[in-house]
C-alpha cells in the first residue's frame, strides 16, 4: 500500500475507533472504565486502571472484570473485522491464573480463525509487569 493510502487508512481506523468509544461511554464499557490502546481487524489491546469498584470482598479484581475485559477486547476485533454486520458472543472459556488488587490491567486479543459466520479469538489479561493473570478464548457469531 502506498504511504498516502496507508496514512488515510490509519486515520479512518482511528476515526472508527473514536466513534465506537464515544458510543460505548454510556454502556457497560463506560461503567467498567476500559480504554482502547490499539485496535484493528486482527488484534486489540485495552487497559483498565483498577478501582475499588473492580474488587471483590477478598480485595482482588473480580473475575468478571477480567472476563469482561477479554470479551470486550475480542469484541472490538470482531466489530472492526465485520463492519457491515452485527455479532454476539456465542461462547467464552476463561482460565484464571493469578490475582491482583491494584494497578493497571492490560488485555490483548487476537483473531485466530474465521469460518463462515463464526470468528474465534484468544485474549490475555496481564498486569503492568507483564504477568499473565488470565487467558480465554471466545467464539463470536455474525448475525
């Protein structure tokens, strides 16, 4: 791709992500407090600064917060890969490996496979030092 065309594509991608973020502010995404670090039709990275509302009674990040981050990061990839169609989470498997009570969480997702109307993705949640806290896979169905 020529430099000018590549720059135009990057600007359009950034604009689409900005529009998605604006629409999402009033949804669960906004309540959770995630921010997009990077996103395209193959990979996405989001982050979250841990707040007291993210903790369970043990003082560690609730598993549902990490699952929501993974589902959201994978969902962003699906939305960018399928701009003309809607999709929903059909299945999600999660593996919790470690816990955390403060700091920043980083979630990275990656498209693994496409087949017909189904996309399969992987996601990982890490702490600021890069320690793997949880990983999961998700299957998304194009409507």
